[in-house]
C-alpha cells in the first residue's frame, strides 16, 4: 500500500512532489487547478517535465489528481455541463501528462431532480471526457450520502459506471469516512468484508484504484462529510488499522485527507501514524487467522 496525503501545488507542480517528500509520502494527491475556481492552471510541457523529473528522484511513487469541486456532471444546465466537461477533460489530460493513476471525481449532484436521468447526464459527461482524452481513468468517488449527491452507494456507482460507458477507464475511489457515514459498517473485519463483497458484485473491485483514508467527526450513518484525523473520530484507530491492512487494498494508493493538528492538512506524523496503524492491522489480522 502506498500511503500518502493530499498536497498543495502552490508554487508549481514539482513543488507538490517535494511537499510529499517532506511528509514522507509514498503517494500524493493534488488538485489540477484551484478547486474553487474554473480557471485552469496554465501548465506547459516544462511544468510536466519538471514534475516527472522530481517524481523520478523522489520516494513518491504515484500521483492522483482530484478534480475540482465545482464540476457537476449531473447538471441539467447546459452552461455548467460544458464547464464541467471542459474541466474534467483538462484534468484527464494533465493526468496523462504527469502519469497520474487517475482523476478522482465527485460524480455530481442532482439536487431535487429525479435520480435515473441525473445518472444518465453524469455518465454522459464522464464518457465524453474519457472519449476526449487518451488514457487516464476517471475514479468515481463513493460519496458521503447527503441528499442529492450522486454516488453514495454501490447501486448508484454501478449505474454511473454503466452510464459512463463501463469501460476500463471508469474506476472507483473508496473513502473510509464516506463509507462509514453512508452506513457501510467498515468497523470490523467481517463488516469490511461484506462491504467489499457488495462493491465487487455491483461495481467490480477491479475498478478500485484509490483509497481515501479519513476518520469521521460525525457518527455512523449520519450522511455528513466531516473528516477527522486518524484515531480522533468515530471510526477509531482499531477499525482504521483493519481498513489499512485489508488484503484487497494491497498495492493501492491511500491518501490522507485529514485536517491535521493545525488544520493545514495531514502532517508527517499523520502519514507515519497511518503506516503504524497499517502494521498494527496486519498483526491483528495475523492473530485472527
Ligand atoms: Zn473527494
């Protein structure tokens, strides 16, 4: 498992790699542009080359892009749809230029509109973005379940995957916090096993390319998205240790999106603690079997 954190690209793409190194990350996640503005970052070939060179020299092995929050692939508004498509396609092209594993995407919000047509709308934008780019996968993120946000359960993710064309560039990103607040009980080995069996049956675990590892400030099934530092929330150290040591997650990138003690994001201590929890989980599993 490649444990790492979400890092800022302030100062340039290559700067994100050195931030990842400072945190002791084996993997990093970045935004391809400011997450709260439509304006794309003006990256050119030199930026991509500098990024790849920095990666080659570092212990950071993989990079994931998180698409910007403004994207709403499910919108019925033609202007927002066009902006969402442009932004997602741009993220995929940057992903290709920097060798990213995928672009993590919040699949969209339907607000009060009907579910099935919203899923069709979202799927068609995702499918078009894939068709307009070469190789980088879209990783649909399993969401926290607040009303009107698509993708909180595996039925919706399966329908979105299908609506996006169902090809091998439609992938999945699982977030421990989102699973927990959506009512997927990942607190025990058996619970997590059941959740992954359902994900496999409905979506296919071969699509799972990335994990977000976060504790939850809010209770099980509460359908709100409030990340907490590992061990400081409602999921707790023991269950996160099991999540991090799940055999089906071996080899995946696992990104901390935790607030950190100064609310500036995960620290080197947090990344080290995640590794410690993983080894604790491996030991606990060895005793159980
Ligand atoms: Zn996300």
